[in-house]
């Protein structure tokens, strides 16, 4: 059991039978004597991906969810959903686009380094590696004299994701992308 006064960014809690991740927390001291400290937390549902704010009293208690993480590999996507395989047991499972949310934009056939999040013996979502290497399918032509500090332009990646890249980047280049915020990190080596 955790009390709300133990909340920190990155802590996982269970609310209404679902696991949540605390994304941000703010402690508000009371102005009246005898009042308890309020804990305002921004939480993300690990099953649905929904984000909302919730207020707790510092003495409120919550359960810690019993989550298990397993190494998986992305196999392929089709009309039924996104298919994964656990690397230890070779068991396969499928998640829908709604269950994956934005993570679907970073998946390439054969991608490894992914972990599934298992809650109550059911896979509820995945954790991506921090960076992925993707090829630029389409972008405007490179500008002559563009430097790393110059303007950016939109680029469509092989997965359909559109991100901002520096003006010197061309179509068919391979780049590194941060999966947490969809940010261009640099050209990929090799």
C-alpha cells in the first residue's frame, strides 16, 4: 500500500481496478489549520492510455499494481491488429490500434527491444525502446546551405508517422526517432 504522500513521478498505482502511471505530482499545502495536504497527480491509464488529473489527500492509500514485463518482438500488422511474440515462450498475442495508441507509429516488422505490460495475466500494452530507427519515405528536397540549427520541415516516415526534421535531411535517409515524444534525434549510423 502506498499513501498519496509517497507519490513521485514514475510511480505506478492501481485505481478502480486499472494500473496507472504517475506522470506529474504537485503537493499543495492547506491554508486552514487541521486540513490535510492535497496531492494533485497527473496520471496515465496503462491499459487505455487516457491521461487525467486526480486529487488525493496525503493520507489516502492506494494499491500498487502487480505488473509483469516480458520481452517481446513485433511480428507484423494486418486487419486483425498488431501481432507480437514473447521471446522466451514464443507465445503470440495481438493488440488493436486503440490498445497501442501512438506506439503503433513506431512499429516495424521484426522490431525487438519491446516489453509487454501484463496485468492480471492479460497483456494490456507495450513499452517501446527509447529510440527507433526509421526511414524517411517522403519530405521536401534538402535546402542548400542548411545547417543543423536551421529551420525544420515535415517528413513522413515509413510507418506513416509525420515528424519535424532539419531542412538538410532528404527522402530515403535513415534517422533515429525518440519514441517518447516523436522527436528527430539524428541520422542513424550504418
